[in-house]
């Protein structure tokens, strides 16, 4: 009885409608938070005593770096749910995550290298966290490559789910092995368990950006999920009703 | 994942076969669904031993296939002095990286033969239906693959390092690192090979899947080799390499077995 909501999640028309209704609830707060975060971060927050205005790219860089890992985790959990409980919608979620995660990873790399030029004097340094992001990008590309190698969607789903699960086991190991390898990246100044080493005018916009990016991801994921469901169900009869309506 | 498939006779027997058999108008049954008919005969270890013996026998009949990755490794090592500089001090500095990149690439090359032939002639399907644990059988196949590619690499790697100017005292450390590291490489490779079984041209896909996952092996292996060449204690990276290999032995065959079952459906 209490589980009916869960079973309905397995129905593509229901998911299609639900995702459509929910998108706006994520998109609007995301837009507002990101607009506030960008304005407060780029214009209001004080300049850094050492890095000047150059540090402001962190308002984009740090949230997208967080998203690049968060999306991989989401993708792996969705893939595991799809593989274990044979839930097609979960596979569709995982498939929708990959491109978004890869985009966030590319954004992290791009903003990081733009920041690196004035700070380190070069666009690219083989710094552990940059290298980790690059490897993460390769993991996303491998996942997408494996998925596109199969014509049959269901087989692509299940094979790529195994890869995503293997990947999520290996990602922490890759992360720490790359960290021990070498480091000249600045130490984390926000994700520490003590008080953040920045003033509230800086970290409140950053937190707004973190939350905004998370909601943005949710909104984009729901939109992609609708497209994915349409594509997978293109021969089903309910599609005709939805499209003609 | 299900450990026990049905014995082959239950699914391929006469139409009048008893319960558990597949009747003609029943929907198609995957190896996983025909499960729990009869417990397997013989322990998983016996079956694994038989797989090792069979694979070794087959490998000795086509020796050329297994020598190719070693020749490839030698060529890659020879490319580094040609591409960088014949100067001994420079070569000694790049020796750990050169040896490990060579090892990584040649283990990749050898992955092609891990499951492919057995998938083509139906052997893997029979393994899945045999009633034995597919996980154990694939671990046995991977172990044999390591005996044929990883272990020879451990002999070649010190030679390559010596040619790049590593001192003779570094040989035990390099051998230890390559022996342990190649176990991890074979296991990661077994997952990727199982995942790409259903792909017609997996040539470019296999490196894309394997190499990012193998980065820890490269880092710890090259670090241990570097310390061994510098005559320092290399036990710390070796332990980490060992830990990674143990994790691989524990989890990789499970993942490979799931992937093989999906590919067989």
C-alpha cells in the first residue's frame, strides 16, 4: 500500500509527466540562487588579499568540481539500482547523468586552467586535483563510449551499469593515489570540518552557487530524462497521446 | 548474481526432460533463470584448476599469440631512448615511467585474447551453464592470463629497466612491483574485456575503459620502481599496490562474471 508510489516510478508515462511537473520546481530556485551567487560573488564579495580579483572564478570552479563528482556518484547509484532491481527508469537516469557529468567536468577543467594562468603562470599543471578531474573526464567518456557501442538499449544499460559500479569503487582510490602522487594545489578552504577560512561575504555566495548548481543539475537531469524516456518509448502508444496533446 | 546455473543436460536435454527443463513454447530462458536445479558437482576449486590446465594447454599450442605482447613491450621500451635522448642520466630518470607505461600498454594488447576466443566458440556459455560458479571460473581464466602475460612481463621489466640505466641492485624491487602490479592490471583488464565482449570492434574502447581505472597501479608501481632504482625502501608503494591487487582479486571476478552473463544473454 505504502509502496505504490515506488511502483509507479517504474511506469514511463508517469515518470515523463512527473519529471515535466517537477522541472520548474528545480529550475526556478536554481536560476535565482545562481543569479544571486554570481552577482554577490563577482561584484559584492571583497577581493582576496593575495589573489586579487582572480580568485572570483572559484564561484564557478568549486561548484562545478563538486558537481563532477556528485553526478558520477548519482550515476553509479542509479546504475546499481537499475542493475539490481532491473528498473528501466533507473538506467535511463544513469544514461542522462553521463553527459551532464562530463559537461561539469569540462567546466571544472576550463575554469581551473583559466585561474591557473594568472596564479601559477600556466594554463596547465599536472597537479593532483586537476589530473583527477581529467581522469574523471576519461571515466565519463569511457562510460559514454561503452554505451554507444551497443545498438540494443537494454544491453547497453546493463553493461554500462557494471562499468559505473566498478568506476565508483575505483574513483576514491584514483583520487587518493593521485593526491599522494604530488601536490601544489591550494588546500581546501571550504570543505573543512572547522570554520571556513574565508569571510561570510565570500562563502555565502559560494554556498548559494553549490546549492544552485545542485538544483540546476536536478532540473537538467529531469529534462534529459524526459528526452531519454521519449526516445526509449518511441514505439509505445502513450507517446502519440503526449505528442498530439 | 546467481552462482548456480543448471547443468547443461537440464536445458539442452530431450523435450520430455523433468522439471526445470525448457519446453519448446516457453519464453527464452537465460542461463541465470534456469538456476537451482541441481547443485554443482565438484568443488569450485577443482573446476578452476581444470580451467587453468585447459587454458595453459591451449596457450602452449599457439605460443606466438602470447609472445607478441612481450615483443611489443620491448619495442615500447626501445622507443623511449629514441624519442627522448640516449643520455644515461635522462634515461635513468624516465626508466620507472617508461617500464610501467610499457607494461600497461602490453597488458592491454594481451587482453584481446582473454575471453574472445572462448566467447566465439561457446566455451564461456558452457561455463555459465555448467553449474559451477562463473566467478571462480573467470578468476581461473584471469589467473592463467596473468601467468602467461604478467609473469613474463616481470622477467622482461627488469631487463628493460637495466637497459635504461637502472642499477643491478634494483632488480628485486622491480620484479616484486611488476609481479604484484600486473595481477591488478590483469584483473582490471578482465572486467573491461568482459564488458566489451558484445562489441564488434572493441579496439579503441578497451584502452578507454582500462587505462583510467589502472592509474593507481601506474602511480604506485612507478613509485616503487623509482625508489628501488634510487636504492631506497620501496615497501610503502608495494604495500599499496598489494592492497589494490587484493581488492581486485576480491571484486573484479564478481564484476567480470556479471558482465559475461549480460553479454551472453
